[in-house]
C-alpha cells in the first residue's frame, strides 16, 4: 500500500481537515437522535466519515449503515466500552468492529445486564428524592432496549426541571458522591481491549484528558493501554481542555507508537459542541484511518 492510501478507498488529503468524526452517540445509548437522524445530521454538518460509538452497544450500527448507504455518507461500525482502571471509569472506543463477533456479543450482553441493574438502582435513589418512575421515564426517552447511562438520567432530570443543564444534574444528583450515584462494576481494561481486538476492531483510548487524572496518571494510563494491546488514542475532541492539548496528546501517541483518532463525542447540540467542528489531527500524528484495519461499512 502506498502512503496516503487506506482501506477506505478514499484519498484523505483533499478534504482535510474536517471530515472524520470517529466518536458519536445515538438513542441506542445516551444520544438524542436515532442512528438514522444522526447520520443525516452529520452529513448536513459537513462530516464525511462518521463512526457511531454508543456506550457498550453496537445495536444502532445497522441502522446507521443503512442510512449511510441511502444518503451517501461513510459510516464506521463502532462502540464505546466502559472499563475500570485503578478504580477510574475509563472509556475505550472500538473502531471498525464486527458487531457479530461472539466475544463482543457476549460482552455487550453482560454490560447490558450491569447497566440495567445500575440504572434501576439510580432510579430508586432518584425516587427517594421525589422523582417518581424515574427509571421508566428515562428509558422511555431512549430507543427500546437502549444502553442506559447517567447521561440518559441527566436528560430526564433536565426535562422535569430538576436542573437547567445536564452538568448541573451531575453536580446535584448523578456525579460521584452525590445522592443518586451508583458505583459501576465494569470489567478491567485488558478484557475490554482484548474483546475489541477479537472483534477485529481498533481499540482507541477515548478522551484521555477527561477523567480528571493528573498528568502522571494519564501517562500511566496510556502506557498500560498500549501494553494491553491498545492501538490509538483520541487526540482531538470537540471540547479541548487547552489549545495545546491535541499537540501534547499527539506527542504521547507517537512516543508509544499509537495512532491518533478524532471524535466530537456528540450526543446532541450544545453551544460548546456540535457535529462538523474542526477535529483535525496535528501533522506530527499518524491518523487512525491509516490502520490497515480501518474499514468503512459504506
Ligand atoms: P455512565 O457510563 O453511566 O457512568 O455515564 C457516562 C455518561 O454520562 C457520559 O458518556 C456522558 O454522556 C455523561 N456525563 C458524564 N459526566 C457528565 C457531566 N459532568 N455532565 C454531563 N454529562 C455527563
Ligand atoms: Mn454519553
Ligand atoms: Mn466517553
Ligand atoms: Mn462518548
């Protein structure tokens, strides 16, 4: 393969820098749009390659791909899996996964069971604070069988006037140490990375700067992720901590021979977050779409 080529069959130079968005959510988890609506919106906003990466489920991928085929939009099959690393809740995106992989199917099933038990417990705790039928009402806002996260709960709480923003509902109810906080029991990072690899996917460490970790711990996390078999890290997101963040993350990626990914982590429009924002990867980094494993479903 010559440099500049990849499995997508696309030349990735001409339309640089805005076309890849490799992290997004639909109603299959805590996004506000159906997969079909999301793909159409992404196209309208100028995204040309979209990965659907719902929390612990690939259930929305088939609909996203079907829509991509009908409106002429490239779609990558993805997922965002939750794990625990030194008691921190870390997210690993899997890109170009095979949703039919038996290992992935088993993991999705056990994550769904854990999510449902936790969501019911969160609901009970909210009931004690006066939010009657919080679990049922939260579930009704997502797709049937959706993967329910605290993000779903924050949306419900905003809808009933419990807070002006989702962030404020986390500060009052859902964040660590708050009344409706329930500790998750996700698998360890090695299990998650190995499952993505078994499904033919590319394990990507999601938003390394959004776990509230000190620099020393971010570096440890990246090192451990690489030793588990991790292949890429997100260096560019819609919400950057600082203007230098993506350059520092690219240096870290290069040091550990990891590829660089970019994703908005779109759930719904916010003043600070929309689809189609500039997610360009610094020139020093090697984009994840150069991986021979990177594959477009359409
Ligand atoms: P969970 O995996 O159930 O713990 O939920 C994590 C999801 O909650 C994230 O993917 C976000 O969508 C959302 N979330 C987490 N923290 C916040 C916050 N401070 N403000 C708004 N949404 C948040
Ligand atoms: Mn979310
Ligand atoms: Mn995440
Ligand atoms: Mn996400």
